[in-house]
C-alpha cells in the first residue's frame, strides 16, 4: 500500500500538511517552537497528523537548542517560530547548528504576502516597512533559505528544503506566509520518497584520493586515525568502524567526535584535543607519520584553549563534501562514498603497520576518603564506570565539556556537546531534544509499526539520556526543564555546582572578579515547582555520597526524571586541563594579542588540586613539558 | 573642578575606561550582560569605575530587555555581550529597541584583530572564517555600527556611538576586539561633555510647518491632540504638556504613549487604539476636523488587532526627525525644537475651539460579591485606583497590554510596554532594568552628589516599579527574576495567571488548541528558590482577596519584592477588546488574507463575560456598531 493509502491522505491537501507528512516519513515526530499569531495556522495543520507532536517550548532559543539535540540523533530537527520576534530569538541556536553541521529545518510563519507587498506596518516588524530583513539575516546562517510564494513550485520547494537540511547537515530557512498555508497540492507526490541519497562521487575525482590514501595506509609506520563529528552527521558510522577494524590503526576522537566510534575497542586510544591532549595522546599523534582525519568538521580549530593543528604534514583529511591531502584539496567528494570506495579497495595484507596491544595506563586508584569533598578529577573518572551501553551523554560548554574527555564511553554511546560554537545554555535544551529522540527511537525498535525507510542512525538507540551542566550554564535556559517535565521525559540531570562560571574564572586568570559569580539557586526544588510528580533528587557533597549513588542499582534505571546536584569547589577544573591550559594560555596570549599590556592576565589563580581532607594527586605541574609524571593524572585508559 | 580632577583620572587611560567614564557622566550606572571570554577584559575595566555596576544577567536576551527598560527611563541603556553566541542571543531584544525607538549601546567583546585578519577558526565562529557576519547582521538593526580598529580615532568613535544612540534613540553596535581594550587615550577629552544637543532645525524648513499647524490650531472646531511614544524618547515631555495646556484641546495617548502626559488632567480623554478604541474615544478622534499627532512612532500601525489610521485627512504628524502635514513630508525637523517654535509663536487668544468640561462617563460601579472569582475587566478598573504618582508600570504583550489601557495613570506615572515589537517575555527583563533606573533616579533626587548635567527624564522619578505579566509570558524569561532578587530590587510582580497564552487563544479563535497551553508552575515559589530572603507573595483568587490586598496599606509600600498571582479564567480577555476584536478580526481577515479558505478561523470561541457567581456586565455585544451601550463597559473615565 502506498503512503497516502495507509494514512488515508486525500488526493489534494494543503502544502502545510504536505510538509508535515514529509517530516512524518522521515520519522521526525517532534516539532519544536512556540506559537505566534503568524505561525498558528501552520500549527493547526501539524495537529492534523496524528504521529507528530508539538513540543511547546518555553522560549525560542531553548526550542532551537532542542531541535539541534534532536537532530543529532535523528538526522534532522524541525523548529517553527513566528516572524521577527520568534525567529530572532532562535537565531543563536540556529547559528550553533550551522557551525556544528546539524541539519535543521526552521519554518517561520510570516505575515501574508499582501501585507509584505504593501509594506504594512505590522507588529513584529521593525516599523520601517522592511519585510526582508529577517530573511536576509537568516540567509547568513543557513545553507538554503526559501519563502513559499509561488504556488506551483511549493511542493518542490518543500522537498528541496528537507533534502538540503538532510544532506548538508546545516540549517535551512523556510518562510511560510499565513496566506500560503492552505495552498492545495497533489498528495500523490508523497508516495515517492524525498531523494535523500548522498550524491555519488565522480570516479575521476575519487580514484586518485583513494589511491593516495591507500598508499599512505600501506606504508605508514606510525599511523593514526582521528574521528570527528561529521562521521555521525554524514551517516558514515559503519564505514568508519570498518575502516578502523581493517587497518588496526590506533584511533582517536576529537571532543566533537566523542561517541562516534566504539571506545571499548582496544584500538581506541583517547580524545585528541590538539595541544591540550594528554601527553600520551599528544605523543602518539604528534609523532605519527600519517594522520587519517575522518569526518573533519574543521581543518583547524584554534581557540584560546585549543590549538588543533597537526605536526605531521602527512595528513589526509576527509570532510563532509571534500578531501584534503597535504596541500591539495579535492572538492565535491562526499564522505560516505569515499569511505566505501576506500574500504572496497583496501587490502589489509599490504599494511606494514603491525598493531601492538599496548597496556592501557590506568591511573593509580588512590582513593579519597568517603568524608572528603568532591573534586572534578575524581568525579569524572568515577562516573565513567557508571555509563551504560547506548547512553546518550550531553555535556555543557564549561568544565563538563572538558571533564567528559576523561571518560571512556561504552559501546554505542552517543555524545552531544557544542565544542565549536560553545553557546552556554545549549545543553539543557539539547537534553530535551535528545530525550524526545531517544524515546522515539526506542518506540521504533520495540514495535515495527511502519514501512518507512529506516536510517543508519536508528540503530544506535540508547536507553538513558544523561546531562552534565554547570550551575552557571543551567541558569541561562533553566525553564526548559519544564518542557522535559511536561512530556514526562526521564533524563538524568547532573548539576555540576561550582558556584559560578568556573572555567571562565580559570581561563581569564582572575578568581576575584565578581562577574563570574551567579546567584545561588535551590536547584533541586525546580522539579517540583515546574510540576513534576514522579522524580528523584540528590545532593552529592562527599565522595561517600557519590559512591553510594553509583552503587545504587535503582538509581541506574531511568524510570523517572532525576536531578543530582554535585557540589564542587569553586576554583576546581578538570585536572587534565590545569597545567596544559596554563602553558597554552601563555602562548596564545603571545600569539593572538597585538597589544601586550593586558595586565589582568598576569595573576594566575592558585588552583589547589588536593582533596580537602587527604591530598592524593600531588601538586600541580605548571610546565607544559611532556613528562611521564602526567600519566599519573592524565587520561586513565591509555 | 574638572571631571578628571574630581575623579582622579590619570592623563592617559585605556579607551575602555574612557568609554565607561562617558557612561558615568550620563549617569548610566548599570550595565547589562553576561561575561564571555572575549568581553572579560572590558568588564575588568568597567569594574575600575566605582559608580558603575555590572548587572550580571542570567541570559543575553533578558539582558537586552533589561537594558531597553532601563533606557526608557534614563535615556540610554548599555549592554555588553561576547562575540557570536552572546550578541546573537541578544538580537531579538536589540531589534525591539530598534522598532520602538529606544537608545541602546550594544558593546561586543570581539576576538583580537589578528585572529580576524588571519581568519583563525576560533570558537564562537561559524567555522567558515567569516568574522564579519555578526557585524553585518547587527548593521540591519542598528542606527550605527562600528568596530574599534583605528587607534587614533577610537575616542571619536566612542563619543559618536553614544551620541547617536542618545539622539536617534536606536541601538548602536560597538565592537571592541580584545587587543584594543587597552589602547591608551588622552583623558582630558572627558572634561568636554559629549554633545548630546538635538540639532537645530533649519528656519526655512521649520517656519512653514509651524505656520501650517498654527493655522489649523486656530481654526479647528473639533481638534484633538494624540501623544505617542517619541515624546518621551525625544525628551519633549515638557513642551508637549505646555502645548496641550495652551490649546486646551482634548488629548489622547496611544498605547505606546501611555504615561507620556498627565492623565489626571481633565483634558485627557483616553487611549486611542485606532479601530479598537472605545466608542467614546473613536467618536471624538474620527469626527475631529484636525488631528495633531505628537511624537509619532509610526505613520500607521496595522496589526491583526490594531488598525491605527485616521479618518480625517487634516492631520499634522510630528515624528522624531520629520513632520507630515496632509500628504507633504518635511524632513530633518526634530521634534523638540519644532514644539518649542510652535509654543513660542502660539497665541491662545486666536484659538476658536472652546474647551468644554465634559462629564467623565464613569461605568456604573456594579460590584461583584467578595466570593466571586476574578475577571479581567474588573481587575483592571480596580487596580487603577491603587496606582500612585510616579509609579513605573510595565505591561507585557498580551492581555496586560490591553488591560492597562482601561486604567488612568496618576501624575508622572511612567508606562513601559512593547506594543509594536510585541516580543513576549520582554516585560520581566524590562522590569529589572526599570527597577535599577528607578533606584538610581531616587538616589540622584535625594542627594546632589554630582555636578553632571541632568536631563529632562530625571525629573520623572517614581518610587514603585509595577509589572503585569501573564503566566505564559513569564515562562520565557523567568530566570531574570533571579537578577532582581540578587540586587535586592523591590518591584511588584503581578502574574496574571490565565493558564496559557489567552490573547492568542482568543485572537486565533480556537480555544481548543493545546499549543496555547503552558505547563502549570508554582509561580509564587520562585522568590525563595532564587534566593530571596525578604519578600511577600499573595495568591488572589476572589474579588474579596483582591480588595483586601488593595486596602492593605503595608502592601502599598515598596519595601520588599512582592509577587502576586492573580487567578483569572482561561478564556477571559479585557472587556474593552472583546466585541471590537471580533469585528476587527473579520475585516482584517478579509483585507489581509489573499487566500480565503482558512477554515480554522471560522469557529469563534464562546467568551462568557459574566462573573462566576453573579453576572453584572451583561452579555457580549458582538456588533462593532458604535452604540451607547458601550459606555457601560468601555473606558470608565470619559
């Protein structure tokens, strides 16, 4: 039976219903946003498709974050806002999706075409008759922007928007004037799926790249593979796993690529964070004679904290839609088919590199006492043992984004963070979106209710959604917790309470500036206040509290929403960063600041890494010298 | 003594300190925003000026709303955000300031010039090396945008930015790369105040307009004056009051102009909301033979709810920087000097119109019983009697924005709303900003601690800050309550709880759509949870509760923060709107919708206007016919 027959779709339907049927076909069952007077007619049509649900967020920025988190699991996210006020409120979230290669369909309910033509001074306008300003702005942070104006082409436009968001993994802007919501279109088109195939590479372009890479793969003596975020964005998880398996090369992930490959595999050697990597990671990557960088989001990534270049010039980089070998760029090469071609031609017997099982260096398990107060370093190492297969783990920009790099993910764990865009407040919204997605993916797994195409991503279903968010970051988007509660979603929300913006406090080398402080809230009271009826809260102050929580088997079952406040010292940051950061900061200051008299950065904070009661990590090594001492406090699993 | 002598300013200071001294000179003592790695060096300099305080908001959109609310009282507001993530989060608030003519200085901490030149892929970028994208976007919603790049011109640039924000009452964007924060400049310039004088009008342009208007003033038989928002924006409160006084014409305000003139004056005849005005107002304005529209924000204002044109062609409109008489436009005429010229030349003895004291029609005080549940209509009329002189009253977009038009403001009341831009969530942020401003204005009044110029606006100091916000709207920006508490500010926060987006529910004529619902929160618990120690909360369910609250003299004294939850029926909207809205909506639908098949708007909600226990308002008159019956339920004071 055809789609229209199964779903009883009449032969003529409004274009808006057509759009929502298309989302339904892609299993995009949750749509995010807030109602507005120009978007309500759209929402009425959304409500006519029984499988779709309208999240009803608390504000548009949160909604955009949620759509982004959802898209990272389901391949695409959809957000509906209203003209002007709504779309502009969401724009920082959209920009994040653009920067981080996340497929997003942003539908904006617009004033009627006639009002735009006549330049009526409607509300939600700038009062100057300029109706195109928001569209112009949107264009700057979208891979495609369109407004439904031409009745005849509306169906093509809708399909094109969805296709572009899916293939390019970037935001697409689709404006729908209120008078266009009901344009009648032929529903039969729904019986032909949108073509979401990634374009084939041209053989002439692909072949030389594949040969060049294979040549390197065969002859390299100290090769590494580094896996970045676009592997998951481009649905190339399987191909990448197979390539790693066939070569047996040591494998690293970037912070954004964390969760993309199986970290339980012995080939996995840790997180490569450029110059901030642990010495073991840095040594292997920097002294390799061939780097194969798969699914790269960026050629380089320089921040005040990261410097993400490679020392070796012998580097092959596979981007989403291009490849780079040494200095040569090969455009129009899509990641997935390139990997497929590589795998097809690869003869493992010709590989010179011999895989050696290296002893994973485990940090000495110097145990603090149960009565000791918590430290970041210990917490991140401990929590790692609590993670399950198929967890979805979301970390906020800040200490959590660094701490998570100390953990090893079990098989099929999905990681979500915003390492490039780094918009504080993102993670709680993303947690909502991910929770919806996980719920839907579980539903699909448990009952085959559909004949729709299923995509790569759906295989990696996880059961638990786990958020790590700082107290400072939580405040920016706190009300979105209400939407999580409204839908009875059941994430774990760990509030890493270190009394303010600690990473910034540390970065800026001033621990005394009050602008790092935030108002202390009673975080654990929020669940009740927002209307949760079934929930659990815990305040974790000591090492003993933390151990007890992790040992509690009922705690590990995601049967209700849980909020856990982890009390951490104010000037504590994940240990892996402390010394290296210091050195990096100094070199960054030299490199990037034209003017050298920024006296405020001279006073470094005194970070005491000892547990309050019983020191066990020793004093901080402030030098950036690669030293074996680091192996005591670096990534534990190498 | 000079400014630099009084404040012990060294002869050379960093440009950033210069900037903050300039703000201090204008008594702009609170700066809004959040810290970010590119803005922290700026904040360090802000902290060196003892009179300045850094608000430390909970997110950037809220901060922008707060800066807007502050600016409406103090003439200009200042917001500091960080590159990319920070500035984009604030953009909807900035656009609101642009639409509503509010002077805002938006300072953005940017990456160092060298990183921009080299197109380094820093975090908070889109990852494509485009550093100008945010500046381009900002340009679309600013009257001026600059980046401090040229060392020699930096002082001029700073002065120019402040001057433009002040004079044009629009947002100005000022980017400060981190390496430019410490450019040394000569502080002696601080001893010459920034020229904030509104430019003089050219005599050749001004004279004919003045003569044309005077001619109309003298001969009009049924004239009216309508006062709009730009009277306060352009510091022309006194001139406008004087003009009204000299002519004795009936005076109306627009919703955005409410609070601009003295409503206790017998000449004041109500709020003109175009076709939605009460019949008494509409009759007078529509049948007038001369409309003098002073400080107009917009020539026309058409929304799905408003239609703001005039019937008479005999209309003189004074904008901020232009005038219009009939079809002729006179550019480059500034409001304040035009008004001054008009007043100077006006001979009241030549005015033919004779002012007649009209009996103010007071609605029959049919009192509900104490046990009755509340209704919007009754609440807004009652609260009017509780307002004091010099209150600052902020109303959220939604029912409150309409309800407030039923009230009469006491002398020197300041009104804040966002009638044009209409961004839901604005009012709580604006309440924070206004509370800061009121606190500072009170301080200035009570102690002459300064030789700084004082501006028009500072005379209108109010003691209480009063916010009316719907439950749905409160959710968008709820966390900013925390900043109000953090600073121990003491506004009254009335949560008008009608369980969702009621105005939208009504507008869109569907009471059954669940997208109007919001998650029910325990609103009154927020104060404690956000850390308030001295506060009062009240839940007002019945007419008796409400009366008791208003009669409580201790309640009227703003000695602590107060939150009052007013429980209202879900499908209740302010009475003044009900019938007219219905008619307006129908005509708007006809006028604006090209496609006529929007079947969803056909079912109108059944609005029952009776009190639950004892009906006293009678049934709704669904006709738009101007009828004397309306005087029973319309604006009470005419």
